[in-house]
C-alpha cells in the first residue's frame, strides 16, 4: 500500500467520528417516539400499559404536546452522538490494528478477529458514554404518575451523583458484558460481513439500509433480555435491586415472557433505526471521500 493510501486510510478512521455521530443523531431523532414508548413498556409504566402504538403516540401528543413525542431526545442525542462516533471510529481503528495490513493476512477473513474488534469497540463506546445512557433512560420514563422526575440530562446526572456517586452513574453497567457489548460486536461484524460478501453496486444504498436493519435485528433477537433488564435497573431508585435479584423477581412473577416485555416495540424501532444509521453513515463516507 502506498504512503498516500496509508495516510488516506488513517484520515478516514478519524472521519468516522463525524459520520458516526451525525448519522446516529439523524436516525435516533426520526425513531425517538418509538424509542420512548419502548422504554416505558420495558419498565412497566402504568400510564401507557395496554395501549397500541398509535394510541400511545396520540397520548404523548395529547398530554405533552409535540414535545411529548420527542421527550428525552436531546438526552438521547447527547449520548448517541459520542457513542456512535466512538463506535464507528473504534471499529475501524481496531480493524486497522488487528486485521488489516500485509502482516495480518491470515486474520483478514477471520470471524474471531472481526468479533474481537466489535467487542473492543462496544467496550470503548459503552464505558465512555454509559452515564448519559442512564440519564436518558430516566428522562424517558418521566410521565404523569412516574416517581422519577428529571428536568434535563444534566440535572439527572447531578442527582444520580449526589444520591449514589459513581455507582448511580453506572447503574446496570455490569449487564452490558452480557448484552450491549456483544450486541455491538454482532451488529458491526454482521454488517461488515454482508457488505463485503453480498453488496451489489447498483443497489448499494438500499442494501446498506437492509444490511444495517438486519444486523440490528439479529443482535436484538439474540440479546434482548439483557437490554430490557439494563433499562429496568437504570430506571429504578431501589439501591438493593441487583441483577441477580432482578432476574429472580422477573422469572418468579412473569416467567420467561417477562424477559421479553417491550420486545415487539424494540423490533419495530430497531430495523429503521439501524438501517438509517448504516445507510447515512455509508452515504457520508462517499461524500467525504474515504
């Protein structure tokens, strides 16, 4: 590889900070109403229990106006921009470090190393932005009858720190090793594999959307219970509630189905969100010439 191409590749890795953050912000804003309803169902908010998607959207608008549809979106963007910027940057960084290059030819078709890159990527992005995820969740569950009342992402972070210190900011973090980190690994590796082996130039835009949506769908189907339990832990103010106790409580009171509450809404959201995320990101990479 020429020196010019090496430098271009390095610059391209840094550009992922921009494309990843912007593409995720656009995709999340478009799907925010569904995201909020998904969280409310996961934590069993009584205000929206039993309502359909359309009924819930109407209630958002009726009780809180247009802002009700996008409540928590600013907090989502404050978290999702740096998360996705770090995610897309880290994935390319680790691929350059562990897979690419003449000295790594044996690794270039290795699923193990691809998943390793995805796992390290998830660890980076989730650890660095997790407090913002906790605050975003608590803003989303703030409804008329909710005991949690937060005005902004900043006040939420301050309140968590005052009440529980660093533990409050990282509520539910331990379960990320069972869910969120493997999810990023599955999502990035699947999209990369599909893009490398099944891309057709004529339909590149549509296929980027389909591959992205499928990658998110696969990860969600495999790891949804851990994602749901993370939300419950983040939205709960009971200090004594730990992961083991939560698992026993859900299984005892709701059975296996309790680990999948809110999943239908998650599946409705995840395909357009991840599809848009990867489609916009790939489009921006073309525009920025890398």
